[in-house]
């Protein structure tokens, strides 16, 4: 199955040439989830990143008391998730559950790392794009925290 067009539209691979995408396409595995099915749980060992080919997923974390799930995000077709453990080797920081029937493209960390190690130029593109994305995500989180803190101060 050809995944080059999907990969090319994901920020991680946007700068890649077709010849750089070809080996990554070969690493892709299609995963189908039924509505309500859980892909992984917070605390699970992480082995892959995912791109949503179609559908949407809920991303939740346990509350501080550990009882309730708090929805962190809902993402849909064309989005990706699960890239952080590729960098830090940590366990899953959230639970991912299908909001509807989904098709996901799975890319295993071990195979992706092996390919990136074999191509320094491709590796530099990938990690630069990942760093840029994570910096943007951190800026949004900082803004959200600032807003929450300000709202809390005005509440008292």
C-alpha cells in the first residue's frame, strides 16, 4: 500500500524526497480500530508512533486522583501521535481510544531509528522537524498554563 502522500503531508516527513520516503513507507503497518477500542493505555511500553489515515481518537490522562480520565485532546485524520517516547524512551503519557472507526499507520520506533541512523541527512530533517513541532506544542502548553493560572488568581 502506498503511504507516500500521507507521509508527505505530516510535518515530520514534509521535507523528505520521494527516495527518502520510500524506505519509511516500507516500515508502515496499517492498524484498524473499532469505535471505542483502546490502542494503548497511559503507562504502557511505547514501541511505535501513529498517523491517523482516517477517523479520530480521544487522548486522555488519568486525573491526579487516578480515578477519572481527563480528555487532553481529540485528533483526527492527518494528525499523528506517539512521537515523544521515540526521543525519551518513556512509557505512554496518555491513553488513546478510537472516537470512531479508525485506520492508523503505525511506524515502529526500532525500524525508524535504524533507518534514520543510516542516513544522517534524512535524520537531521526528521529531528529538526520534530523539535520544531514539539517547541510549538510547548508554547501552546505554556500559554494554556498561563491562562489557567491567571484565571485561578482572579477566582480568589
